[in-house]
């Protein structure tokens, strides 16, 4: 033994691992920081001054501010996140229902269109009755 100290960068794979780990931790920190900031603005149980104080605390002393915010308001933060996800799901479902109706506007418009086709002579009485029954039932 010659007393040589080997560092992580003496092994390229280990150096790459540490680089990837630090990048991952940095991205994770940014995600948590922005989620806390969004939650501060999303919270309806705080007035503007309290929100401003939390925001200053999180921005001036980020690690401690985020840690204390998550400890103090973590439960309500989770509830607000779930509520926001439900609201987004409901909005999406409403959009899908509205889009599924189509541009025609529903059964009434289809019946009017069938009546016009019958009046023009494009549909017989029998075809009109079958199409009407299909729409209504």
C-alpha cells in the first residue's frame, strides 16, 4: 500500500452515477419547491398576508422553509392536491360528455333532420319510423 486515496472520479462509472444522482436530487428539489409555492397560492384558508409571509420564508430560507411548510401544512396540502385532481377529472369528463354529443346538439336536432329528409322525399314513412324509433329508444 502506497497510501494513495482513490476518489469516485478515479472510476468513471461511479463518477457518472454521482453526477446522475446529484441531477436527480436537484430536479426533485425543484419539483418540491414549486409544488409548495403552488400550494401556497392555491390555499383558500390563508389570507394574503399569511401567503406572502410563507412565500418569503420559502424563498429566503428555501430548505428550512419548505421543510417547515410540509410539516405544518402537509396534510392540508395533500387534501388540496386531491381536490384539484378531482376538479380536473370532472372538467375532463364534462368535456368528453360535451364532445360526445357532437355538433348536432342531440336527439331533437336529429329528429328535425329526419323530418326534413322525409319532407324532401328522401325517406319513406317506414324508414322515417325506423330511424325515429332508433333515436328515441
